[in-house]
């Protein structure tokens, strides 16, 4: 397994952003996890979904993150390549 | 990969923090104590102390010390454990005014793992005291187990001064028959101390273009004569480096830098010293090592590069501020700052790296990036001694070693404020579990939330139906996340897609911790 952080950003309030990252080997089993880096209280801050695109140059992952709050939120998009 | 834990969450840009130290409790590696300078405006500072009791996952900050009457500040924090479970902080007190007259070496004690601290005990007073370092003999097999040692420059006397306690800080003395401050060397700059497993301990310092050292085999009662471990180094000096305010800076940087001889004792008679060296026309970490208690040095006379070939930094990067520590298994780590553009045409930023040796310093065969993003030294940087032409990110940072691996403690500006960050190497799993079970009503959507998951952990949620059926999907889920300073609350929203009650299991996989 190989782990890392691919996405680092601060999202505006209520933003929905497609963070896409390309050139991933199609033989890799990759999972994505998103965590906020801005502390808060009172409820969830972010959620995400993953969409995938395959081309001759590899896999592009579209990690779409939603800031659920009315404040700016720092986010980290982490990955794990399960079969490395 | 290293976990990057933000230790402090200070919203005031006036509270810049840097020049830090870290020590791991030798009797409980989950207890980690850190110290740093904390500026209160661009040219004034005192200390902040930090403690973790869960291996660096979460931290508390001790109440501010305040300053004693007649003190304007306190500087150069360094930490050591005794054998009674006390952790000791050595600080350099100084007085008010433009010259900031030096007062002396102050010792503070914490008997509760770093939560609270005693009033200072000024063990030595001299207007020449500067750049102290402390270390404890934390080796139970050592005949001097529990001793605490402190060394510093006494610039007025022109000596490397020494003090020790053999009674868990009840009293402080120097070498045998002398009080605190006894001379163990001359012409010293920024001594450091490291203690070997058999109780032999070393004091190293920079003296011009030499790295000097002394050793003691009797618990600090006496020392060997100072000799050069390495000669002919090229310390960071001006010229060729700029020094617009009198303090040396790296090309492209505005923060002050210097050459300090960091040291660590490894297994047996191994000793490693490392320093920032400019002989290549760029700052690089060089080191020297001995495997016979300093009797001979394998790479004399001038030392050798810490990292070569593919492990070396790019030509446009400067490596500086090396910190050296050893693990109980004898592995030796050298952490350093790398300063330069991280992409073509980019701004000059700093990453923290850790190089490791598994052969007692004969070679450093690995290089790991500690920071998961580089930080900008120009952000929220206070002034060096009140001089706005030179900024301050600390003259050193923290590296500790324990059975849990290396602990790194550094200044970082990724939040826009000079904050403290902690790093430890992550361990890969996976580890699996079931966090909850429940029976959901038909068509219900429920927010199953679970808190206090360490923020560095990589966690996947894979809920599963426990109600066998056929004919279509039974459940769907989505994960939402909430962050406190050190922990994550996961909200797993599960929807029962059926018109019947549904038993569910909240399964998880922890991929890395």
C-alpha cells in the first residue's frame, strides 16, 4: 500500500470543486479520502464523491468536494493505492 | 509518509513560534513534550510549552510562564528528562533594552509530563551565557542513569560551561568540586550534548572551522581534553553569504541562519556530528562519525556529505539546521530544512526532510520528506533581535527518538501564522473493525456519527447490510467529515432503501495511522 496527500486547498463557503488529478496507473486500486483541516464545531464540513476517466495516458480521478458550511474550509484529499 | 499534526492554532500573527525542542518521555513514549519561543510582538518573545499524552495525536499548551522581575525575555529552549519522571527546560534569561543583556541559565521543572511548570531556578548568572543545551541520561543500564546535563557558551569567560544534576534537579553542580558553569572547553559556539547507552556522554560545539568535542565517562565529574572531531569545515559565514543586519542569511532568504554542530550517540561507541556547510557554494549538511567513542573519526579531517547522488538536494536548494537523534535500536536520524523553489520559477519555500542511517552513521541511505507541503519562511516571520532586515524562523528545530520512531517538531507557516507542527512516521495497516450495529426502520436515513478519530488516520467506511434478501439494493451511504483541532468526527449517513427493517453494520478499514 502507498499513501499520500494529493489535494490541498482552502474552499470558499458552500463551494463544490472538481479536483482532478491525472496520470494514475489503471492497474492501481486507488481510494480517496477527504478531511477538513479547519477545526470547527457543530456539524459536518465536507463531503466528496469520486468519478473516473480512463485515457491512453492513464486514469484521471475527479474528486469532487463540497464545502457544506458557510465558512471557508481547508481540505486535504488523501489517497491510498491499495495494491502497491 | 509522515503525519503532519498542527500543534498550535493561534489566530494572532503576533504569536509567531519557532526555535523548538522536543523530547519523548523515556518511560512512556506516548508522553511527548515540546518547547518553543513564542513572540508577543515582532521583537519580543518568551516560551511556550506543549505536551502530548497520546503519542503526538493531540496536544495541550501549558499556561504562559510570564517573566521574572527584571527579565525582558527568555530564549533558546532545550529539554531533558531525569529518572524521577521530571522533564527539565533550560532557558536563557535576558534583560530589557536594546542590548538585551544576558542574565543566565534558568531551569524549569515539570513533574506532570509537561502540563505545568515550576518557577525558574537560575543555576548560573553571567552576562556572557548563551546557547545552552540540555540532555538527560535516560539509559537504565548506565551507571549515571537519571543525570541531567546542561552546557552553554559563557562568552565573557570564553569557555564552554557545564552544569549537572545527579539528584533529579534538587541541586546543580559543575564538574567534581565545582559549581555550575565549570569550564569544559574553550572558544565554543552552541554546544550540544548526547548521552550513549553506557553513560558516556559527549559535548560538541563549533569553534571557527573546527567541530570540537569532549566526553565524560564518570557522569560529568570530569571531561576529556577538547579535541577536534572534524577540521576545515566551511561554516555559514559572511562573506560569502549576505548579512545585511549583522546576521547571516542564505541567498534568496531573509531569515537568519548559522552553523551549529548537532550530535547524537548511537549504539556502542558511535557518535555522529552534523552541521550546515557551505564548501560547495550552496548550504549542505555534512557530518562526521566515530565508532570508538571519538578516538578516531572515519571521515576525517573535514567530514562528508550527509546525502549524495540521488539522495542529495537539487542544486538550487539549501540544506540547513541539521538536528540529529538516535532510536533505541541504534538507527540515527538527521532532520534538516531544505530551502529553495519547489517547482520551476516558484517561490523559495522550506520542506523538512529526515535522513536515516542504519549502520551507526557510516552512511545515510534514506531520505524522507516530513512536511506534506512546503512552507514559506517570509510569512508571519518576526524580526531577529528587533532588526527588520533579518527575520527569524529559529536557529534550530526539534528531533527526538523513541521506541515509536522519530518525532519531528518544526515551525510551519502553511496556515498564515508561524505555528508549531509535529510529525511522526505513519504506519500502514489495514486494520478492520465494526463501529456500530443497528436496525434501521424502512426508508430511514440516519446520521451515524462517531468521533475522536485521530486526524492523521486514513479511514474508509464500508457499511454492510446484515439482513439477507433479494431483489435490489438495500442501502446506500455517504460520508461527511467534521474536524476538531486534533480529531475527526465521521458522519456516515445511511439510507435504508427498502420497505422493511434493515440490520446494518458500520464497518471501517483504517489504512494508516
